């Protein structure tokens, strides 16, 4: 099967040395459009042809400012509808709220019990069929998944929420495996560019590409010290809707390039941002390191010690 038979819109990748010139700053360049050919697991079978994989590999390698790939239609929309329906079913205590000068967002805790739609999505992308696809597109072999979903899972950004430009953690806090790939799928129907919340890909000096987080769009990018990304423009939807996405990381045991120092937290680019307090930094490290059951116990004990305290579930908002 030829690439033209499986891709509705696929422009040849620009040469690596000219990619920066051909992608205008702060512009949402065209995503790869896959013809619908969905299997029972929700994956688009069009991605599996050899010609398609080779074309995607060329596009991934040539992308600026670092290797990445934006794809529309990788998953069956009905599957993603089921994922989106799970958000309102997540227990309030299973969300972590991040509220600092650098980030305002919610994310599910590691090891939470997800709804059937969300669990089905992560089961699909953790299967060998999908990890082999990722290896073929990126050239990174022996990828390891993270069923705990540390740093991944369900993400939600409220009105006014943001995530400053940053690079992610370098190693998994439990397994010590190297963080190699980031994979995100968006769940926002009818999202408009002027509502904020676009994912921005940066060099050290400027934004090179914006990705509007529309429903059914996925982005895959290589994680390294140069993989600067974020959505620093606050969400500003006219009807109060939130920005929703699901995220996963893929790991290897070691890496061929120089291994960065072990870091389990986010590193932000903008030095002008007010520094996060020592208390916030320590609290974030504790959330990464301790099992959810122990965290819940500590939280309940602290609440019980307060005068006039109640044991009601904390509000997500």
C-alpha cells in the first residue's frame, strides 16, 4: 500500500537544515491526516503500512525545533469519546492540583483506577503493536511503558490555567528508566486557536511551532534537554470549558546520547518567573515518591487533626 493511499494529506518533510525557515513562529502547521481505517482496538490501521511508517519517520526526524510528529485521526473518535466521558467520573481525591507561578492544572495521580474508556486507551497504546509503531517512527528500540502513569494519565486545564515552557523529568522516579518519548492526545471538540492553551514547541530563544489541542489530534515528541514545550498562554474559553488531554511517557534502559542528570521534576525555561517555594518543591517531590495510599492516609490524618475538621472529599476546583 502506498503512502498516498493511506494519507489524506501528507506533504514531503522539509530538509533538516531548512525546517526552521519553513515553519513560521507561533503557527499551527498542518498535521498529518490519516485516512480512517480503525481496528477493534481503536487504532488506525493506516499507520501500519511500511510506506506510511517510512514517511512518518522522515517527517519526525526533520521536524523543528526537535523531532516530533503531529497526527490527526490516529484513534477512533468513538474511543476518544469514551475517554472524555471518564473525566467527570474521576474521584476528587484522585486528582493532583498544581497551582504555582509556573503551572495551573490538574492531573490524575499515579496508579489510580481509571474509567473503562481511559483504561482502554492506555491499554491500547501500551501494547506491543503501538510501541513497535513508535520504535519504527522514532528509531528508538526496546521501549518500556509505564502502567503507573507517573506524570501521565488524564490532564485538565481550567480557565486561566497554563503550563510554562519546560522540559520534563529525565528518569522515572521508581524504575530509574530514561524518559525518551512523550505522547499526548487531545480531547477538545471545537477548540479555537484564540482560546489559548496551544502546545508550543520552543528553542532556547523562541516559539517555533504551535499545536492547537483539537479533538483527535495526537503529538509524539522525543524527550531530551532540548525538548522545550508548554502551553504558557492561559486557557480563555468563552463558555468555561476546560482543556483536556491524555498523556503517556515511554522509556528505555539507558540511552545512546549523553545521559542527563537524574531529575524527577519539571525544569522551566523562563528564569524571570518567580521561583517556586521550597515548600511547593518538596510537596511535589513527595507526591512523586510516595504511594497514593500512603499519601491519602497522611492527608486524612492531617485533616482529622484540624479543629472542626470534616472528612469530606476535597473539591477538584
